[in-house]
């Protein structure tokens, strides 16, 4: 299988970011998958029943909250 990698950064309002996170969470809960669009196409990633959740918080000159799911 070819490696698929997507790294996207964009500026949006806090409310829009929250809506995007809610949509991702809803998709995980309801469909056991998440879908991403790239270059006019879509890719669906199946997510198993158990995952590893990592939450990182970095505070300093710039602040970051990073959420990572692996399996």
C-alpha cells in the first residue's frame, strides 16, 4: 500500500476549530472511520474499536494542544 500523508495547517476561528473537532469525533463514534479530502479526492480511514490517545500541551512563547490517535 502506498504511503498517504496529509499535513494541513490553516487559520480559523476557535468556534470553527471546535466544529471541525466535533465533526471528527462524531464520525469516529458513528461510522468507525474518518474521511479526508485531498486533491479533489477523498480517503476514508477505518478506525478500530481500541486506539491509543495521546494529548500533549505545550505552553510558552506559542501555545499548542496536540491530539494524536494511533493504532
